[in-house]
């Protein structure tokens, strides 16, 4: 009996130690590893215009791509861009496959439980887009309509927070892996409205033809963009915030913003 009791106690102690190690590992700061590597890996959805996307030659470009390149330089690092499945972005971060989520990544209460964010650098709004020929003009008009958005997006979170999905046709929202697919289905008439980030919607509409679409005055809320890091990466967070602040001071961020948006919209 004494041996059995000792064995049980030993197993319990070992379990507590391993559990403690698990918690500790979650808070390990990876700055030294990144600095030794000499580069930082940025995860992005490479279809998210104008933040990070492929140009006609297949190269990565966009507002956030340029911002990330300059911020990495400010930290004395090179930058590697890793296209990821946006549905798995937090898992990619936690597993160490990427060091940052930087691609029109909205700060939300739900995400703050899993991700460390830089100071916000851009304001955003969740807008409703329909075809110009549509009779959808307000949020109320979305009742019993086919509404779409991107899977695992802040737009989806905004719809869930507003408890709006129950009013859509079949009490569901149609989910796409990319906003490009959502807008293609809007043009084809397979969906009647798309809820999307304002920066993406405005750019997409300007590229595809403003006469085709309308952006409703109603929306599903304001939010802010930030860069996502692992919860334990405090040194990296400090260095990145410092690099972003310096870019605001020296005009680099302003120049990038004016290039992509025609004005300085950096916070």
C-alpha cells in the first residue's frame, strides 16, 4: 500500500511539473531565435487586397507587405512572407511556423485571448456591399437574403456579435475561403450581399468597376488593425512597436499609406 501511495503521489507530482512546463512554454519569448535566424516570418492571406496579394507577375505586394518589410529593416531583420490558410492563422502562429500575423488582422476580444497585438495602426469598418441594381439599401434589407463573407474573418465575428445571421436566408451566412470568391459570387448573383473589411471592399470595387456596386451607409461596426504575435513574445512586441513608431515619425508609414490609399490613414 505504501508503494502504491508513493507511486500515485509521484505520478501526480510529475503531472503538475509537466503541466507547469506546458504553461511556461506558452510564454517563452522567441526574440533570440528570430534574431539569430536573421529573419522574421510573416503569415498572410495572399488574396487580401490591398493589404497583401499577388501582382500580375505573381510577386507579393500590398500595403501591409510594404509596411512589414520596412518594420523588419527597422529591427535589423529580413522578412519572409508565408501564405497561410486564414482559417488556421492562430495555429500557424502557435506552432512556430510563422512569427507574425500581418495582413489586415483586426483586433477583437476573441482574438485577444489567443494573440498578442501591437498598437493599432489602421482603422477599419465592416461594410455591406451589394450590386448597384440590388434593392438592398440598409441592414434591415438583409432579412431573408443570401449574405456572404470570408471564413474565420473579423467580418464573420462582427456578424456573430451582432446576432445578425439568424435573419439571413436559411439562418446562415455563406462562407468562402477568400473574399475574391465571395465577390465573384456576388457578381454572378449567387449571393446578394457581402460583408467585408472596408479597405478591401473599397479597393476591390475601384479595381472591378465602381458602377457595379454600392456600399451601404449601414455597417457592422468599427475596428482596428494590429499585428498579431504569440502571447509570450514580449521582446518582439516591444521591438516591433518601436519600429512602427519610428516609421510614423520619419514619414515612411505615411509614404506607404499615400501610395496605396491616396492619403495618410495611419493611426
